[in-house]
């Protein structure tokens, strides 16, 4: 990794920032492309301000890059559902632009950040394996799935410096400090922020829906493992490998805090899949990766971070 030059598209985002920091620790030469600053200063980090939809900018920033991590999206799930047409044009069309630019620049590998929480849709079979049927119930999941298919289509195509290899990581529900909870992302991070501020927590339904919560540092490690792997033309689940209900999350937070927290239960939403957690055996076998951060340790880290902000 020490001699490689990598590009992180979306390097100022939640996952992207954590990935950039880990890549720098590993000795890589890192380029970051995003609309906003990452807030990271390092002599091995170069930043480009702009969108992955800008073709000329993509061509410029990819020259001399060996691996591209494509993490960016122009819309969150709720926004994508409000305008599926725009979501498709930007994110599916934009990903095709990334792949074409990679071929033209001689990039060897593209790693795509997909969504294990949305591409599968409702299922009674958990943990979910990669070969299970995909029935996304929102526009965000549909576009992520379409992008995966295009990565498979481009895998092995001859570029300027040889064949392009691709891999898509179906990431579960990442959590951690620096997550933007104002965009209705990250139930666990949001719960901890509100609990640290002694504010009530809203839960849709009875709190028994199960999700797969994975610490963002483990996600960054998985992305790097995928970038360095020879595995190509596949989709690989990245998660904790187990489901945790929202009620169980509340109990974990209360255990760390040492006191009960106020919860408000609201009517269930039709958009919420009852159970979604991933089988991660493929990641363990093919990438030699497994999650390291225990849920309670991640919760403690979040609460300490949020309480630190409150007292400042």
C-alpha cells in the first residue's frame, strides 16, 4: 500500500473521511474528490473540489491512480425516493462515468460502496447471503443495484494499462463519530447523540425491527482489504453478521450510561424491512476481513464523543 496512489470519491463524507485517514496510516498516496473539504491535512493527501459528475475533473484526478474507491452519491434514500429519475441520472449515470474515466486513465481497480441495507429488500431468510434474491423497495436501493450490475459488466474490460477489475461492497448500517445525523442517517449514532443530550428518542413501530450495525472503522478496513484483493466481479457483504433490534440498542445504550432513557414509540412505517442482517462469510473467506469493534465499545465511543461536545 505504501507505494500506491488511490482516489477516494466522496472523501469528505462519513465513510470517506474514515477511509482516507486509514489509507494515510497505511502509507498510501491519497487523492480525495468531494464537494466539501475533508478537514484532513497531510503531506500524502491531495484534494480536489468538485463532483464525480464532472467528466473533465474525473479524467484529471484519475491520472496515475491505481485504485478508485467510489463512495459518493448525490442523494440519500429519502431524497432518492422523491425524485427517482434524477437519482438514476446522477448516480447510475455518474457511476458509468467513473468506470469510463477509470478505463481511460489506466486505473487497475474500482471498489464501489453499495448498500446491504437496501438492495435486498424484504426477506424471511437471515442472515442474508449475497446470492439471495434482490428486491429493493426504494429508489436508492434500485440505483445501487444497477451500479453493481454495471461494475460486473465493466469487470475485465481492457483499459489504457490493462484490464479493469471491480468489486462492490454491500455495506450494512455503518455508525460512528462524524456521521451526519441531520440527514436522517444512522439510527445508532442518532440514538447516542440524543441520549447524551438527555433528549427523547423516537422509534417507529414496536422497536423489534432488526438491523446490522457495523462500526465505520471496520468498514474502512473492509474497503482497503477489497482494494488490495485480487477478487473481482463480485458483490460482498460487509456487516457485523448479526441482527440487533432497536429495543436491544436502547438497552445497550442504557447499560453504558447507567440510567434509563426516554423513548417515544410512533406508528410503524411501511418502508421499514422487519429484519436485515448480513452473512459475512464471503468477506471473511475472500478478503480475510472480519469486524473488530464490539457494539458496546462502539456505543461507548459515541457517547463519550457526544458528551464531550456538550461539555465544551
